[in-house]
C-alpha cells in the first residue's frame, strides 16, 4: 500500500498556473513545494538562489495560495534544469503579493548557473508538507484515513520511514491537519516502530472503525534528513540527506557547529553540542550528496545552507574513514592506549614527542574532558599490528588528531611497545538528555 498527504486535483493545479506567473516544478515536488519558475515573455524560466531566503519564499507561497513558507531551499534542491533564467538577487520584504513586486536585477539578468536555482516548501494552507500531514492509505482502489485511537510516535515513525522523511517528531491526533472525507481504513494501529510499512502493524480489520474524520491521525516527520551509523541515537549520528530518491551522506569538509546546529534544529533535538568529523559514526556507502556546507546556524533546513551543489564533492567515503579510540589493558572510555582508525585498520600512535597538548586533543575528540596525564612506556599494553602515526605535534586547540602535524600515515621510527597513551579527566556532563 502507498501513503499520501492531502493533494489537490490536477485541474486546480492548472487553474492556478493560469492565474499566476509563478509555478513550482521539479524532482520531489508537491503542489506547494518545488523549484520556482517564472513566466515572462511567453517562456517559463528559473530563479537564481543568490540572496534567496524565507522572505522571498513567503511571497511565492502567498501567491500560490499555499500558506506560509517553511523552507527556502537553494542549490537546485528540486533538480537543475537548462533553459531561461529570468530572475536573480530577488529581495522581498515578505509582504508583497507577487514576486514581480520584489526587487531583482531585471528580467534575464543573472550571475548564476543552472545548479543555483531557488525552491520553496510551503505549509499548504492546512499545515501539511511533503513530510507532515494527515495520513491516508490506499486500499481497494480508494484512499482512506487512519483513526487516531492508540496513535503514537511508534506509529508515526513507520509512516515517516515509509515516506523517506527521517525520524518522527510528533504524532498529531484529532484531525490536526484537517478532517478527511470518504473511507476510514484503519483504527487501533499498534506499531513497534521498526516495521517498514503501516500494513505490517497490528490494526483493526480494513474498514472496521469506531471513529469519525474528526479523529484522523497525522504525522510530523523531520524532513528528508536522518542520523545513522555506529552508536547513533535519535539525536546523534552520521548525517544523511534524502535527495532524488536516494539517501546519501554529507562530506565533513568545513563542517562545524553552525552546520550541526541546523541539523539539530531540523530534527527537534535542541542545540548542537558537537560536530564530529572523520566518520566518527562510521563511514557511509553509496551516494555523497553535499560537500563544503556553510550554514550561518539560523537556517531551518540544511538545504537552505550554501554548499558545492548536489552530488558535487572532493573527498569520498574512504577519505572520511578516520576515528580515534582508547584501548588496552586497564583502559576505560576516557583512559587508555591511543589508537586511530584509518583505511579500515586500527593502529597505534608512537610516543615520540607525545605530550599533554596531543593528549588534550584526544580527550576533546572523545568528549572526555581535559588531559590529566600522558603515561609512558605503554602503560596500557604495547598494542599489535599497524603503527599509524609518529611525531604527532598538536597545539592543543585542534578538534581532531588528524589536524595535528605528524610524519604521515604509516611512517614511523618507533617500535611496538612505544605507544602513546592518555588519561583524561572524564566524560563531560552537559546536564541534558539531548545528545545532539
């Protein structure tokens, strides 16, 4: 079975285009989200994303009777297209009734390429988006709603997963997104949260219900973003983005707390505490969607931040495979022999030149407070196998051991048993259950 959110008939969609010189098109579009195109001189053309923000998107949403603007995606979020580019440097106050009332460089004057097209995601009037709205299920050639009896986050999580929309944030009840019409298919839905489809969950028989449309169930998902990987939680993990029907990773080039802040906000996870790099939660596979992400920290979605363009990146997954850990006899999470993970192999670090500044970087990277001591002579055991780093020289301010000077991976002058170690002050307590 398939799911949908409230949609508008194509006839209404065409009528709207006749009334307005603005339309939304592209990959993954809905009636009220997509790539912005403008009709001028008998030709449809795109809008550059230079300076594009929520004020500009607000005008488009108002012009299309689509409620308020939720996001102002840039960098051809809904796909790049050739042909005419009509507008650039659009500057709206947000109160205009049409995009033509906003300032811009002039029709056909632009300084951008086809991969810098503007998009919008509107609230669709009733508050629904591609990843939030009233849940409907298709059965026996008919769409029908779901009763909110027993409806909770576990049920919503299954819907969000099925729609490739990231984690469930809320499970609204009582027709939060408006009452549906016609058939009511499900009641008393009970999911564990791990199912791949709502039909795999327990529920009353199809069409058997004890409610009316005033109790239609809804979902609010985080949008096409998720946190996954080794040791991940709902609010910590490897960042992945859903684009063009594929989940892909984000390169850590220039990744910082401002970027992480946007992800945490998008996932309703509180403020960002750290922005781990070097595949801290394990290296992904397949598509790499974003690189060189640069957020101010105030954006509502990662797609609103500047980046190199969808699928354009410098470093592959292999370059991300670096991690730091503590191990050895008598080790704890915050004390032990230092080992780094590189090229799919764990290896030790030589003690040559190893000092508290180097240890401070390791403790910071592991969220273990400050460096207390750097025991010598392999106090936690000599280690075996690969020796990765030698002559490590850190100032103490780096966020990762890879940012410090060293002889090069695998280049060393020490013997086994001369491994670097650290004792940190202990795990930091941020006083919050939010891990993001």
